C-alpha cells in the first residue's frame, strides 16, 4: 500500500482505537474570557471528549465569550435524545456530531434538524451536504486486509473480481480462512453490504464465492484482524481502514489493500437540531468545523482526513481523491441512507445474504 495512504490509516487507528472506551460524564469548558455568565454551547457527540478537545479549544479561541458543554454518547443515544426532547417540547443540543450517517440524515429528513446556511455551504462537496442541514465533516475509507506471508509468492486481490478468482483458484487451501462482518449484527457491515449492492452489479457472486470458501462472520473488526495477523485467516473483506491500520502498525504480517474497482468511504455528520436551545451557537460551532481553521485542526491535530476543499496537506479528502480518483465512492449524505433503516428492506437484504452464503 502507498506509504502516504498508510499514514492516513494510522491516523484513523488512533482515533477509532479510543472509541471503545466507556462514555464519560458531560464536560464543561468555561468561557476563555472568564465570564461565568457566558452562553453555553451544548454538543451531543459520538467522538470521545479527549479527541474532541483540540476542536473545542480552537473554537473557544475564536469565540472566547462562549462556554461549551460536551456530552459524549453513543450514536443511538444521540438520535434518541434529540427526538425525545424535541417531541416533548423541550430544548435539545445546539450541535450533534455522529458517525451514524443514517440516523443523522433521518433527523434531518424528519424535521429534527434546521437549515444552516454558512460561508462554506456553497463550496462543500455536493455528496457531503444535504440541503444545508446535514454536513459530512470527515472522510473515512474501508479496505481488504490480508496475511502477508500467505501472499509471499503472489500479490493479494486488489479488486472484487480478483477476490473471487483467488477464492476459486485456491479452493480447499483457503476454506474457512476468510472473514468479514456479520451484516445482521454489525451496523457498518450492513452499510458496506448495502453500498456494495449499489456499486457492484455482480456483488452476489462475491458473496457466493465467500460462502463456498467457508467465510467466517463477526460483528467486530478485531475478531477478523487478530485471525489475519496470526495466519488463521488469509483475507478479510470490507474492513474499516482505521482498525486495519492499527493492527498493521503492531502486527507486521497484516497487509492492507484499497480495492481498485471502488473503495467505500464513510463520514461523520454534523447538524444543528431543530429544537436547539441556542441554534446560533450551534451554527457557529458548525461553521468553525467547516472552516479552514477547524478542518486543519481535524486533519493535523486529530489526524482525521478533512472534507474541506480549502485545506491543503495529506489528511484531506482532496488529497485522497487526487491519489485515488474515481476509485473512492463516498457514501452520499442524502435520504438514500435511510434505506438502511427500512426494516422490510433490511430484512430482505439479510435474507438474500444468508441464502447466497449457503449456496455451495
């Protein structure tokens, strides 16, 4: 893998590596001005507070008259609290930042988010902006992983067609040594499978080939990566690059490939809730998030690739697009994401997945 791209993933690894920690109590950042009566910006976020701190510090440096109450919670909790508080006629967070793309878009589509027309709105990538209400603020790809010693005499598959050809050619030699997410238990696994179905017309041949190869299903990246690292598995399909890079940095036998036919890219979404107590503060925070300064902090201090077209340097979506071009397929911020929440469609996709995996 390209050395610059590896640095991207090592950046992801640090960020995601902390996301399994227990959720902390709300943290109050007093106004830098020292004004104890300063207005308070309330943030609901799935990003751990230690990682969010540089962004908050940067925001308060530009807005010394604002205190920040940061509430670190799970993605489902963010959605549930905003809906519950809004429906009860109460005030809710001024800004919500979450990795649950589908739930964030549902908030926007169902009227729980308000429009935020900001200086960068017109310049934000079209795929990353839903009607100026929900904005993608990060850029995070998914990968194939492989056991390097198992590919000492040949290169690992770099496309889905090559993946299928390899499984068929190796036959019993790799039976039971392939891993991927269980889409019934893994939200990210389901998202990736749904995107595969949209992007690749022959995706079911890939699933069938994995089924014939005795694929093992897991709800976590770690379960797959530890088996790739010690050689029990030769390949892992559609694994979050953050976790893969973390394992690659500590286990030299783990290799990473960005699929050359297409690479799915996920994002974290920010929005201002409709029932925000101080929507003006929420918009100020979102504006800072989208500004050159905010996106630079994200790229350089948080080491999370930025979306902004104004931010130069390695950790940006623009740089990744320049390096990989049309290979990258970001998940658009649009109502299309809500298909992943439709229980009938979800059940239908899972049923076909299970059926095809059983076809030998």
